[in-house]
């Protein structure tokens, strides 16, 4: 079959790889019908050292079950399923707590010996715990929004949940990428009253407004903090969702949050330290978030996608075939595309 | 009257200062019957640059109301009261949320024009919101434990509350000072099952065991993390309460916490940054805590002190008169004394 392999920064190839087969009794084989490129894929695209043999890419996909191991219950050939962006048994103590990203028997797509999503098919370890069936046809118009349940919308939701967003909350979202826009939508869904989107790309912030942003702040750093404080009577917002992943962005988040408030980190951390000084100590600022356990949220969020209440799939602004994936990376890195959907 | 003034590192004096009088209609005058020295007072004692005129010291006291302004309700001459370690109106939005440390009309003891606790009397701004009546006699044997409600026990409680400690939790407490020991007691009170005290002063860790510590780890840094992980099946504890205030101590806390767990900062931050790298991001570690809004907790905790369920006052191991206060600072800085109680 064909699959996407990254060999180093800027070097993404679609190559022939072995067809997946059931290796463990808990495996399933899924033929991928939709996949996509994640903002987090751009970090290695920009900086990964050359790797012999490369690294399989993609951690977001929908597909059709083609085969299952003998210990897999509840899934059968022909089922349409969505995969969260890590695989997990969904039964261990961490999974029971909703932290499938720390599953005792789980792991990541594209790890050695494990397939990844940007390809024609995937061997899914711990299939019974990992995959969630979709009650629609393979060609449903809901595919883009359902695909966001594999990562990007669940990630936005994770940010607002860990930041304690609820009815009446004020929220700042830092970053107008797909995660930031999904965080806006997730905050709106949970009843946030004021949603300030910090971003400067008008096409994206316009979609952010449609998703629920009440204000857009294009400034960065201290100027952004000043604007956010102006918009909140000097206080800052109850919650700040950090969707960039750099230290300056975290610093802005910590300065923009209200005393007693929470900053949730969603941008994959490209830093090793954050500025948490006496000011954040005295103001009782909480820093939370992290990699989203998408699996924990899929069942809860899916009904709102199925009935059209939310349309997170609007973050996809380009659809390509699998062989065009290298250009999809380029387009996202060059900010030509917000988020690229792949139809293998 | 006499009061404690710090002029710089190591330079603490007890001096004549003006007698306090009601200046604002919301003030009360309180004659101090018990005060104490806080671990946080040791930071300026070790590093404060010389200050002409000095700085009034002390933010923990119990006393008798001697006078009240015309706008003070619910308090009368002769009432015995405890003061939390900041004053606050207890009615603004922050106070209503239990964050009296960010009160819109509050402030700190010893600020310019404001008295402080280590003296014979105090003008208490926002007295009605700040002071809490004590239903005991001035010479009650419960005085030491009731005095801990002004700061140190409420601070320990704030740590375990913000860290989400509850029945069955595993908790690490880093630091065996008075705050650390109070955090142990507060964790035990809230039902924690495993309480690991990280400290090396046997007299203190012995009291920690009496307060509820199930394990004592004397090592520091990576060795401490290794021991804590050994004691928790490799996972670390659900909560870590950081009661030192240095960057290495925060680093230990972040490494010792279980995935999905919370580190609460109680040690007054002597650092400007903390190590929050991809590991903490991937493990969904939350960093919370901060300066404790003691006022929010006094009514909740007082009954357990009054009926003897808890005895946080055991952290006091020396009692002195007001004129001996400079030596009290020295004794705490030299670790001769754990926490010093002052009887003015």
C-alpha cells in the first residue's frame, strides 16, 4: 500500500510500504477513507533531522474495518470508524480516568512497527478500546467534522474543559490555527460569554468569529495583553487557551489570564520552561492542559456533530489525494492552507 | 506601642511606633494577643536590601477588638478575632469566588501606612470583611492551633484543595517546614491515602508522621523522585504540594507527580521560571496553587480545631515575648525553631 513517510525537515514522501495485517489478537485493520495533516506535523516538517528509513506520519483518520483479531469485540468488517490520535486499551486506570494518552498499553501512531494515518490502511493496536464507530455512510457530508473528533476538535475541547470554561466564562484563545479555532468553537459550545481570539490572519479570525469569537486581537506579546485587559475591565479572562506552543505565547497567556484563572496549554510545547514568577504565584494562576485524550471526548461530542449543532470540519480548507500529501505539508507550512484533508 | 520593624537582611528590631487609631470608617483596632513568624518572613530576613524607615512585619495574628469604625458591623469591643494574612472586603467578585488575596479593596499587612501583626496592636482595614470571631477565651489552650488559621494551616489546606486531594489520593509534600507539615495534616483531613513527606529534618518529619505522613523521603532532586516513584508503583503521586519555593523544588514536584496530576505551589516563589517541557505537556501535568486566600477557609476549618480533630498548632515549638522577636527570626533562620509564636 501507499503511505506518507517523513525523512527529515521538508522531506515528505508517499511511498510503497507493507500492507498491514493482524499481528496481535487485539488488532484491527482499517482501510483509511479520510485523513489529514495536523499543525503538530509541521514541527518535524520544519526541524526534524534526517532519519534513515523515515517516520510514518499521520494520527487522524477515519476508515472502514477490513479485519479484526480474535480478541476484538464490538467491531466487524465494514464498520466505519474514527481513530483518536493515540491508541489505547480504554480499560486501564488512566483510561478510566479519561487520560487515554497515558494508557498503560497504548502508544502513538507512527511509532516503530506501528502504522500511521496518512496512508491507505492502518493496523490499529488495541482496536476495541481505540476505535469508535460512526453511524453514517462512508461518503457522508459530515466526514470533515467527524474527522476532527480524531484530534483537532477534541483538542480544543480539552483546552476549554481543563481551563474550567463554562456558562458565563471569559476566554482568550491564543493562536488562530485549526486548534485555536476549534477551541473557540468548544468554548462557545460550553457557554462562554466572551471569547477573545488572538490572531492576525483575517481569513482565520473571520472563521473564528463565525465559531463564536466575540473579539479579535491581532497584536502579539505585551500589546496583546494590553488589549485583552482593555476588553475585560483590566482583569484578563477567566481562561486562556494557548494554541501556539512557544514560550512567548505561554508568557502572553499567563499575563492575559485573570487572577485565579487557568491557562491551558494545547500547542505542542517547543519550550522547556515557562515564566511562572511571583506575579503568577500571587495571582493564583493555574497552568494546565497538555496533549488531549481525544478518545475520552468522542462519544460526548459526536452527537453535536451528527445533528449539525457544530461544524468543526470547516477548519479544512483544502482537500487532496494521498499522493499530493507532500504539497499539503508545504501548503500548511506556507500558510496557504489552514488544514488539509486527505482522501486516500 | 511596640512593633517589629525589619530594616534589611538580618536586621529586625522591636521599636516604638505610633498607636493605631481608626482612620477609615471600615477600620477596627485590634490589640494583639498572639502573633507569629512565618517561613515567608525568612526570605526578606535573608535577602532584603537596607530600607530607611524599615518595613513593619507580621501577617498572622489573633487579638481583641478595641475600637471599630462606624461602618463596621458584626464586631464589637472585646471580641476575640483572628486575622487572615491579607485584609479584604470579603464582598467583591474576587472575594465571592474565594480569592480574597485578589480583593479589589484589600491589601497586605505592613504595606505603607498599614500596621502588621508582630506588634502590640493593629489598625485593621476592611475589618468587617477581614476579621473572624473566635468563640473561645483569650487564654484558651487552642490559641496556637487557632492562630494557624491566619495563614499556615489555611495555606496547607489551599495546597491540597487546589491539587484536588480527596479520599484515596496519593500526595507528596515537598518541604518539612510548617507549611509542609500543615499540608500533610490538611491532606490527611481530606482523606488522602498515601502521604509522602519529602524532608530530612527528623524532628519535623516525625511530627509529619503524627500528622498523617505514611512515608518519609529524605533525598532531594532526582533521588527523591526515584524514591517517590518506587513508593507509587512507578507512577508518582496524584498531587504534589511544593512547600519550599525554589526552582529545583518545583522541578522535583513536576517530576514526582503522576500523569494527569496536579502540582500545587505554596512556597513563595523565589524563581521566575519553572521547567514545564514536553514531558509535563504529554503527561497533562497541571501546575496550580499560589498565595492562599486564608479568609476563604477559616470558617470551614475552625470547627475541626475547636473540637480537637486537628492540632495544627503543634507546628509551634517556641514561644517568645515581643521583645524577643529578633531572636525568633534568628532561631527560625538557623532551623533551631520550626515556627515561633509571639505573645506580645
